[in-house]
DNA sequence: TTCATTCATCGTATAAAAACGATTTAAACA
DNA sequence: TGTTTAAATCGTTTTTATACGATGAATGAA
C-alpha cells in the first residue's frame, strides 16, 4: 500500500530531490566538509573524526557516491575520496534556479 | 541498535540536513513550485495537481511546515499555504556558504 | 607465504518515511 | 439545527534509512 510514487513527478523535481536527499543527513554534510578541508581524504580519517562506526561511515560514503557527489579511488589498502565538483555544481545551479524562481513569485503570495 | 545519532553533530550541520530533508521528496519540491506559481495556495488545488491522495499531500504540507519552509493560515473551511520566505532564504544562504567553502577547497583535492 | 591493516559488504535490528482509506474536526450554508 | 465541504488526523501497511557487529576481500609488510 505504500509504494513510492516518485516516478510520477518530473525529472527536474526528482533530480533535485535526489540531491537534497544526499545532503539530508548531518553525517554526510560533515563528510563533505571534511573532504573539502583535507588534502588527503582517506576513509579512515573520516572514521576518526565522525561519531560513527566504520561500517556506517562506509555506508554514507556509498550513498554520496551513488548520488554522484563524490568520487572514490583505491589507494593501496585505503580508499581516497574527493568531491565530484562537476556534479555538485550542476545540482547547486539547479537548486539556485529553483530558489530564484520561488523568490520572484514571493511578492504575490497570500 | 539503530538509534539515530544526529544529535552528535554540530548545529549547523543538523540545520542544513533538516533543510535538505524537507526538499528530499519530489512532491515537496512540486508543492513549493506550485505555491510560487499561484496567487491562491489552497490545499485542494495542490491535491488536484499532484498525483497523490489528499491525506498524503496534507502530510507533506505538514512536514514543510514543521521544517519552517511554509506557513499555513485557515481560510474558512480551507487552508491557505505560502512560502516562508525568511526561513527559506536563511537556509539557502547557509547552503550557499557551504557550497562556497567546498568550492574554495576544490583545487587541492586528491 | 603468513599476518596485519583497511575498507567494503553482509546480516540484522530498529526507526522513520511514504502512501492510502477511514474518521474526525471545523467552518459555511441551507 | 442539520448538512455539506475541506482539510487534518488516525491507523495501518510497506518501503527505506540508520546503525552496528561480524565477516570477507585485497593490499602491504614481515
């Protein structure tokens, strides 16, 4: 009875929602901030900094990767992650467009 | 075993995550777009436009309201909703700051 | 080759989200 | 007062997310 109906909406809305969902957990915001702060972005360093188990951090990294916001490369026994700037910028621009559209309409709201 | 640990993160990260979560469903993006498009923002009009049951739309409206992104006023037997511009702008600015911060760090990523 | 390190994945448990129908509430109107 | 209309809430089901420990795979070092 609770089948999701996300497909019933437009592509633009779905893409924006996917982007927002990737950012919808403080752990993933923290991960992005850490990736931005460091030259090296090793999974283990994130585990040290975050109040979560290693497996949980790995799971969040996977979600960010699936969303396309980060890239991961294997570096020996370690994994190095970094922000996928191109994807992130695309999503950000789409979101900014929505924001601008909403803003313009603001004046005549009830 | 799966108690949420969102409280273990910073306030800034939590607030951003809450904002993103409110936008993390295409129905809620569509609702915001509709609110921006119309002079009147009656719940029933949204139900007509969206591919969802009335109770489900009401639920999404409630979430947007709890997140602070919209305001609702009772208009006779109807409910009139509009975007809470101030809150929306605050969140948007916070998000833009994060984006800028990430962007500056981009050059020295692995 | 063996062992330690690092991370991903699996299995599982709990919590939250999404969706709907049915019911309730509240206002407008006859 | 009773009836209609509109929307919120309730109860329920299904799906997804969050979190962890345990296991597995792959690399690097002994």
